[in-house]
C-alpha cells in the first residue's frame, strides 16, 4: 500500500513544529515496518526548508512540493496531532484526496480509523 501521511505542521513555536516532525517520522517508520510504502511530507520537507529561502510554514510553496505524490498514493493517512483540525495543509490534502477518490484513514487516540 502506498500511503501519504498527512499531519499538522505550521505553528509559531518552532518546538511544536519539531515535535510534529518527530511524531510524523515515527508514524511513518511504523507504517514502513508494517510493510507499507510511505511518503511523509513533513519528514521530507522540514529538513529541506532549512536550506531554502522559503519559510517552513509557507503552505502554498510546500503544497506544490507534496501534492503530486498524493496523486501517486493509494490512500492518505491523517495523523491527528493537536491542532490537526485547524491545519490548512491537512485540510487541503484531505480535500485533494476526496477529489481523487482516495481512501482516508485517521489516527485518533492511538487507533487508525477508516473513513
């Protein structure tokens, strides 16, 4: 299964962003160990952002980098970290997934639930 792992990232506090990267990376690692092919956009773009002139929370710029991979994935998993329901990025990723008729799975309370 090819999975796109969405989760919130943008926050004014850099420590919150770093924790979100850590949580996404751990979730991606677990999914990979379970036999899935996983793209974690936060895991991929956060370190790259340090070498660009773009702000790491520039949603428009980073969505262009990420969404083309969502097209190639079978489904999207949403890691429901604090603030996920207010995330512009997660909202956009889920909307694209709906338009592409992708299966959407949410991790809430430590359990994956399909929509």
